[in-house]
C-alpha cells in the first residue's frame, strides 16, 4: 500500500500538507500522521475518507519515539512514496537569556528528529518516492534573536541538498521548502507575535499556497522551493552578500 508519512501533522502547515497530498499524489492510499496531540490527529483522520490512516501521537524530542517508529516500520514494511518532515519549532530570544530547554528543543526537533526519521524511512522508499523537508527563509542567513532556529534551518537546507545527491541514483527526490512567515500558531508558541518589528514588516506567505507549491515542487524533483518573489530575491541576495553584512539587516 503506497504510504505518505507526515510529521507535525496536527496543525498549521502540516495539516495543510495532509489536506492537499491527494491532489498531487493521488496514488497514495495510506497516511501515517505523527504529532504530539493525538486528538487532533484523530480529527484529521476523519477527513481523509477512503484512505487508511494511522495516527502516531509521538513527541519527536523524546528518543523513545524513534524506537516506536522504527518498530512500526519493521512490522508494517510500508511502501513509502512520500515523507514530509514538517515537525519543527522556533523560539525568539537571545542566546544565554532564554530558557535552555527552548534552545535545545529547537535542535532536537528541527535537526535530530528530522535526521532520525529520514534515516529510518529511506530504506522503505523506492524509485519515484519523494522527501519534503520544511526549512525556512531563516536558513539563508543567521537571524539574531533567532540564532539557534536559523542555524537549525540552515542544516535542513544543507542536509536536503546533500541527501538529494546521495539518493539521485535511486531516483528518490528530496526537496526543501523555504517559506517566509505564515499566520500559524508557530508564531504565538515561539513568542514572536507582537515582539518582532521585522516580522511585522515582512510579507506573509499563505500556508495553503505554500503547501500546494511545495508538494508540486517535490513531485517535479525540485531541490529548493522558495515561495513568493520577495523571498526568491532575498535568497539570491543572501548568496551574493557576505553573511557578516546581511546579518545586520535581518535582525528579528
């Protein structure tokens, strides 16, 4: 049974990915949904009529969740057509002045969990399969007051490019989507709403369009997908301008 696996599926962009997968990958028959909040996953499952849905209420910052996931893979032996690494978090604040737990959680979820889930899933993917990693425009240049977050997303984009080359011979595509801010609970949970002049000035991305565009980019085999002309221009600028200069202009 052709399967899609989505982390961070309970809200925001992850929820939108799940809603739109069928439009771009109609061959997928089974959905594995992963997030901490099981009740939200169950609600999402009810909307996927005609599909087999497996809900995993896992906290990917807990290493025990990797064991549970690996056991499920070994037991089910799924034919994974699409893996979406959407789970992530970001907290506003200066290094050394915010809670240590929030700083390390960004590394655990954005880097460690994404790496672990991908590593365990790749053996169950064949030619034509796709991996979609959610990165950010923050990956283009370090953002003061989001230093750890932007660094973790730089890892995600770099990891995507390297992995895409590794898996090219197996005809497995890997795509990183790098959107700007979106009006989701991510901004509230991260303490960003109302506390960053930069975020108030930036043009926002629409999560519906981001999800659809990212899925189509993944299907087409595109390695980096950046929505909106504004952020495509910023990506180009980040390549041309020294990071030590640009970092002074992108303070959050």
